[in-house]
C-alpha cells in the first residue's frame, strides 16, 4: 500500500490545527506579577494579543497566529502555505527572545518566569505545519527535477 504525500500532508494540517486548539486550553506563560501562574490561558492570550501587538516587544510573536491561520486556509497553494508557516514559526519562536511582556492595559511590563504547556503546544502546531509544508514542497520539487523518459531517450541518442 502506497501512502501518497497528499494524504500525509493532510495529516500534518489536521494535527497542526488540533494541537493549536489544545494549546488554547492550556496556560501559556507565567510572569513575575502572577501569584498562581494561571492567568494566561491560551484563549485569553490569543484574544488580548491583538491589542498587545501595539505595545511591541514579546507581543509581536502574536503575529504568528494570522500567519498560521493563513497557512491553513491556503493549504493547497504549497509555496504560499510554506512561506506563511515559516513566518509563523519565526514569530512564535521570537517569544523566547524576550524576558518581559506587557502585563496590563497601562503598558506595564512583567518578567516572563516560565513557559507553560500552552506556549509549547502553540509553538509545536506551527512546527508541525511547517514540516508538512516542507514535505509537500520537496515532493513538488522532486517532480520538477524528474526528466520525462522521452527526454532521456533523446539525450542518449545524441
């Protein structure tokens, strides 16, 4: 039984979406201002992140969300989906480069002291989608590189 690349890539797409949804049910990170570290559920970070982007800093990593969403939507366009998923991975990984994040609407910052399961699942969903797109893109490139048999017979006759 031969497994087609298209079937495998659909699995990567589905797994990416499922992991993303699960990440929304988990805490994303813990800051120095929170006593219980349970005030950053993924769904809340997703909603409030749109406002946080204005403040910059670690909140810029929120931009991974529209890129991964776009990558899912334009899944059939391999090259564009690949670029979007790559940008999603870059933005989501950028969160690890910051040690402070906006903690309230006044623009005050708190130190990030721990990354929770929600962040790692969110980041993993981006990586899974990128891996699926890499497989699809490499498959497309290998099809382009293959020389048709009629061209090979003409080349050997010369």
